[in-house]
DNA sequence: ATGAAAGCGCTAACAT
DNA sequence: ATGTTAGCGCTTTCAT
C-alpha cells in the first residue's frame, strides 16, 4: 500500500501493472480494446496507487475542457444567481459543467473573463457585459464560443441575447400611470452613462411611457444609484428628505424596490395607497413579499433557452455562422404594490 | 495582417519575430532580461498574429492555475451567493480568481467537485458538504488544498469551518420563548436525516431551548421541507389547514421565513402580534423586509476570513499541517418579526 | 489486444 | 541578453 507521496502519473500505474501508459489510458477512458484481465490489473494498480488523472494534461491534449463559464457583474445579485441556476440545469443536460465568476461590472473583469475563456479554460463563455465597450469587445480576438448577454448593444461579432429593457420599463411605467400615479420616481437611473447601458434603456422606457400618456416627467425624480438594497432605501429617503413629492416608484431592479419599500414603510407611507411601486427582474422573492411586488418579468426561461442554444451551436459548428441578436420580450406581472386597473 | 486562422502558438510568434520561444515567453511574462528592441519586435509579432497564450499548457507546466473553486449546493440560495461574494473579495486581494459551481446538494455533485479540484483545475477548493458522508469524503484521496464548510461534522482529514448551528438555533428559539411564544413551529426540520445534518443540528437547538425553558415541544410542529420560498409558504399553510395551532415560527433559513411570512399574511395573521417569526442566515434582505426579519447571524465575515486563511495556508505550506476545525459563533439579531424583550 | 513514438504549448534550468 | 534542451502528463497515430 504505497502512499501517494506527491503525484502518481499514468506512467506509474503502467509500470505497476506491467503495461504501457496507452493501455492505462484506454482503461480509464473506457475504450473497448482492452483485455478483461488486463483491465482488472490496471484498475487494481490505480486503486492501489491512488492514481488521479491530470485534467490539465488531458485538456492540453484534447483541446477541450467540458466547462462553460458564466461571467456576471456580481455573484450575489439575485437576478444573476437565478440565471446561473437556470443555465446550470440546462447545460448539465448536455454533459457540461458550468462555473460562475464575477467581473465586478468592470472593464478589466470582463476582459479577464474573455481572456480566461479564449485561453482555453472554458469551451464556451457567457459574458454579461456592463462596462466593456462594444468597440473594445470587438477587438478581443477570440475563436472560442462566446454569447454576450446584458443590456448594451454589442458589436455584431458575437451572439447576443438581451431582454427588452425599453419595453419592459415602458410597461412598468405605463401600468403605474394607468393605475393613477402621476409623479413617478425612477430609482437607479444613472444619468450621463453610455447610451446603451441598462439604466439608460430603462430610463428611456420610463420616459416613453410618460410621453405616450401625455404626463410630464420631472428630472428631480430620477435618482442615480447602484443596484443594492441600501441604494433603494437611500434613494427614497433622499427624495422624502428633499421634499420632492412622488406617488409612484419605478425601481430599476427588484432589489432596489425592496430597499425602497422599506424606506416607504419607515416614512409611514402605505403601498400601494400612498405610493405605488414597480420593480424589474421578477426575482423569485418578489411574489412572496408583503405586499408582493409588481415587477417586470424579463423572460427568464426564454433567455436561458436562447443562451444555451446559441452557445451550443457555436461549440458544435465547424464554421462560424452569422452572429445572432436575440431579444426576449418582457412582460409586466401586476401584484400588490400597485392598485388594480379599473376595469 | 494575417488572420489567426486557427491557433497561433508561441513558436509561431518566435518564428515571426526571429527569436526563440523562450524569449517570447519572457516577454509575455514580463521577465526582466529581454532587450528593449527585441521586446518591441516580439510584441509586434504577437499583435500581428493575434497570439493568445494557452493556459492549459501553462498550467500543465506550472502545476497551478491561480483559480480557487467554491462548490455550493445551489447557486441561487442567497446565503451561498453572498458567501461567494465575500470570498471573491478576499481571494482577489491575493491575486486568485474564484469560480463557483454547484453540487445540487448531491453526493455525486460533491464528489465531482473534489475530483475536478484534485485533478488540478483548481489550486484550492472550498466545498460545502451536504450529502456526502464523512466516511466517503475521507476516502477521497486528495493532495490538493480543500476546506470543507457546511454543517456536517466531517472527518478530521480536512480543514473545516462551520457555523454554530445548534447554538444559533437555540438563541433563536430562546428569544421566541422569552418574548412570549409557547408553541413554536420548526420549518424545514427534516426528521430521519443524518445526525449531523444542518436541519438536525438546528432542530437540536430548538429542542434544547425548549428544555431549558421547561416548555414542551410538539412533534406536529416540526414541518419537514426543503429550503425554498415556496416551502416556507406551504409549510405554514399546511399547519394552518391542519388546525395545528402555533404562536411562533423558527424557520431554518431566512428564505423559508420569507415564504412563511407571506403565508401568515394570506391567513390574516399579524406578525409579530399573532405569530412571531425568526429566520436563520441573516441574509442581506432580512433587514429590509417589512416587517424586518429577526434572524440568526452566522458570522459571515468571520467565516469568510477563516476559510480564506485556512485555504491559503494549505496552498502555501509545503507540509500539510494538522487539520483545523473552526466553529464561528452565531448571534441573534432581533428585528421586527419578534416582540421586544421585556426590560 | 497492446505498445512505441511523437507531440499538444508552454517554461525551468542551464548554456552561450 | 538570448538560445537549447528537456519534459510537464496525457492521447493520437501507427505499428505489432
């Protein structure tokens, strides 16, 4: 019983079993042409020595890893965590592992992810682009399969799956207007950002709905912030403290909405009586909140399906096909933070 | 401008620049002893050919990947998503990437994670063990650094960081008792499970607190379930439908508590007036809920610190040290789903 | 059914 | 400052 002192290689096993490394390799990979008795001997040696295959070597040889990477801005955002779970389910059915990493929504983080992937650690990459600019992304040379998700309009070089941010935001705002809100705060709007960023697109939907309804917007109701719970909380608190009146809230994400709800409660405002609230993402917890959160469902399953389909296609095909641009429709889910529509 | 037809290797670059591969390697890795003019030439060739380093080869050679794996039961559980984020912050400071994968809380998934790691795709692995049994885990031969987290008492072969489940649950239950609850439902208790599983440990704390207070428990108040929102919801609904009275709820996780709160609201029960509720995990959203959720904080930062410390130690040390067992203390955070303690 | 040789793309060690 | 040699551990030929 030899203790595996440091690293046991195939050669060690081969020597111990009195065969060639090739035969060991054949046994390990379940290839057919190995005698039953030889196989036994090899297996015994493997157990005895505690042999473990070296994937790095295998990958170098095979040129593939069986791993798909998912790079998201932040691991703890429910939207991405839930997307990751959906993707994991789907890829698993195709015998692929999925691993999740984060980019911190930074240019560098996003570039790193592509680099890591194209450097052959992943057979394919799903990249949520936030900060990387289309031009930069376009320059990234990559032969390896990449599907870009996220809100920005990206260069046509890559397959791209996105939700319909503008229309979703339009629906959310239109619903608030239809149910009686007239001054709708936009939480998370980040003015001065790229024209194709998620906040800008959702702000655009907010503006369009106002225009369509002939209701004026007030720029003081646009509160810039990040996407954390405390941001929604602080945004509302700040509006109240500054005495900027509002009777509706469109939060750029459900997480922000949850923070906002808390601030409204602290201020003694009732929801939806005094203020109506709509979020975006329709994360799992939204329907369990009290009151349950009206939100925009960005088409989770359709999105996951499209991503998997496009990536597998790239991974399978010999010749690259034309890049696809896939927009998944969004749909408002009305719940208790908004009043019922008049019939 | 040659199009990178398939794979450009260092050798290609070397040829094109009229140097040896070694010089190319030196340039790429920023090693000092390269002439300025040569460096220029090499860099030019790299750009021109669109050369990209092959990490698989690098790793085979270097024997390390710079990647730490984190294997958790489910990607979308807030507790794990938030843990992942904390760990990512810390490892990043040490120049390590962290990637997250899921095990589905299954034996096989957990074994796969160890296999993947020890097969040298990760320099270290943080494994949340749920289903794998200590004996099985012990048999997994691995030279590669592993830190086990999770509730089960694991074999002493591995460094292990865990929260104080029993004491946390005891605090939660004691608080409910101290604030007047007498019939406390236990949501998520899974009877007949391993003696060291998380549900069992937390159930034990629940029982201990009752014993200490001289209050009898009622086994009908123990509702088995998984850890999703809908489980908490269904658990409460089921208790109510079956007419099993209760005036307190200890949910095994905050997520379950959120589901429970919704079911209580649906039944027209007030919290904390009619029923007090305590969760476990103190996830970020708990303090923003309305009413905010009283919960057990399992010591998030202390836990992350301990994990990182132990793993880095293993990754650094030549000789393996004695395995460490680290228990992080838990602490109740009283909020609005429970009544104030009588002064 | 099994083995020998070659080499995946890189880098550490040792020349020059 | 740059090149040569050797080899990481595996698998793909192509023998036998």
